C-alpha cells in the first residue's frame, strides 16, 4: 500500500496493484489481474483515524530528519 492509494478525506483505499514475495527476498509488483479487481474500499473510522495519526508521525519524522 502506498499513501497515494489512500484517501483519508473520503475514507477510502484504492486497490490498483498487487505485490508478491518471491523467494522471501524479492517483491514483485504488478497491475491487478483484471479491471474488475481494481476497486475502492471504504476505510472504517478506526482505521482512518489510525492511518491519519501514522501519517502525521511520518511527516514529523521526515521534517526532523
């Protein structure tokens, strides 16, 4: 998941790619198998709040860096 896939304002998560771990080392990223697999998922309030806090912590760490 990337932050670009998360819309905290709309409380939604976009599923637009897949990741597979190959041999416990290499991560392969590709588009979804079909257009039907691409979707927007709602984020429950608890998850949205947790992601909002986590994002704020990341931003603060980068600015301190």
